[in-house]
């Protein structure tokens, strides 16, 4: 296996370990809906079909970015893509860098011919290779949109990671200007706050996936793979770097209400999805929760999707929300230390 492939295989194995999930969670347990014991609706009438990128999808959540689908990622991607196709939920690919660099076939459209599929490249690869890379990422999988991931802390911890981020914002802006599909910018688990979100909005970005702290901890994963004692001591100060998903969402939504936010980072069930929607997200994404089922079968991923959907349905029923527009107005309990 090449270096990138070895790294990706390590990431998959390590992401499954609970020790690399944020110990405190993403803060969802600090947010509670006011229970509504008089829902005045029927469970079967709860609806959460959603609009995403001008298409109707079955639910306001998607399979988060994990693998570009080469080497051991191929089987994982097949199971995820077939489930996305069957259930009509969007699927975000992981970084396509290895596949594009090595000219490997990417088969996602064989398994998900009509699902919403999002391509994925790293911001620093985009900075180096420009629009050409972005176009190849999109064309190679007929992507409905391109996701550009921002992962500066992860790059710092990787021994050969990119340290020069000078022209990343310009590269993103150029891509948003010229690419013929929407560009979505995401973090990978440390989140991004109002200042960065405003810069991205000014650069022409309309969709942001916040990927806040609280789920898969990339600092912890990279630290366990790399480094001399000195490097590990430096990096260990940043193990809890970032902002919790539930803190970021209301902050960025208030700062940039016209932007479309994808709530992610530590989203683990349908109740968490309901909280993200209530806090301003139009869509949500779960990555790590789909990894274990994807290692088993397409049916296992479909089963996981249906459990998450049922949890969302219950959360909506228990708040008396027949539609997502009702859920967006559902009353939250405020705990003492919460700023929302
Ligand atoms: C990821 N993630 C990710 N993101 C990205 O934009 N490109 C990528 O290649 C990958 N690769 C990847 C591999 C694995 C195994 C996991 C679990 C995750 C990050 C992911 O999309 C997400 O932003 C974070 O993991 C936080 O979400 P969860 O895992 O807490 O739901």
C-alpha cells in the first residue's frame, strides 16, 4: 500500500476505537427539548423529507465523508453508496486524493446511480493543484457538489502534513466562482466559528459543514500514529482543540443566517439530528456511526439509517413537531450554564 493508503487504512481502524472519540461528547446532553406530553399529532404523520441541493431527500441527514473508495475503502464505500441509493439519503465521499493521484477508478456511481454524492478534496491539495483537481474530483464521480475539507490541526500532527495555508481561501473562492456544482466547505472535527464562516461566505460559499468537536477526534488519531516524543508532547496540548458542535451551530447561524449549515461532529443519533435542526442546521452528517455497519454489509447500513430515522421521528413526535418547520420552533429547556 502507498503512504496515503496506509494512512487511510489506519484511520478506519482507529476511528472505530472509542478511545479516539471525544471523551466529553459534542455537548448534545447539555441541550434538552421541553417535553411535550400533549403532542397533538400522530407518529405516522411525522414528516422529515428535506430539500438538499435542489433535490428531495428522505431525511435531513447524510453519510459523512470517510473514504474516497480505494483499497480497503472500496468495500466500505460500496455498502455506504448502496444504502444511500436505497434510502435516498446523500452520501459524502472521503478524500478522493489517493484515487485521483493514482488514477484509480472510482465506482460510486455504479452503486449509487441517482443518489446525491458529494466529492471531496483537501483545501491544501486544492491550493496546490487548483481548479483542475476540483473538476477532476467532480467529474470522476459525477458529484452533485464538491466538499473541500479544512483540517489544519490534523495536517500539523501528520509528519508530512501541509504547513502552508497562505492561499487556501483564494483557492476556495476561485473554485466557488468557476466550478459548475456547489462547493461545500467542512472542518473535520474541530469546528469553525463565525469569523471563518463569514470569510467563506464572502468567498461565495453557500453551504458549510461545521464538523465541531465532540465526535471523532483527529488529533488523537494522528497522535497515536505519529511522532517523536517531542512532537507528541507538542501535539498533546491540542487534544481538545475546537468548539463543540452545539456551541457553534447557534453562533454561526446567528452570524450568517442566510448561509446553509450542515450540523456535524459527534452527531450519534436521531435526537442529536433534531437538536442540530433546532439550532439552525438545514442538514446534518454522521460519519463514524456508519463505519462499523459499513464494514459488515449494505443491509447493516440500511438498518442503521432506519434506526436513526426512527429516532428522529420520535424526537419530532415528543416535541409535537409534525414537520421540520415545527421542529425549528420547538421549545428548548435552558440549563444554567448554557448560552443559547
Ligand atoms: C473522516 N472524515 C473525513 N472528512 C473529510 O472531509 N475527508 C476525509 O477523507 C475524511 N476521512 C475520514 C475517515 C474516517 C474513518 C472518519 C471516521 C472520518 C471526517 C468526517 O467526515 C467528520 O467530519 C468527522 O469525523 C466528525 O464527524 P463524526 O465522525 O463525529 O460523525
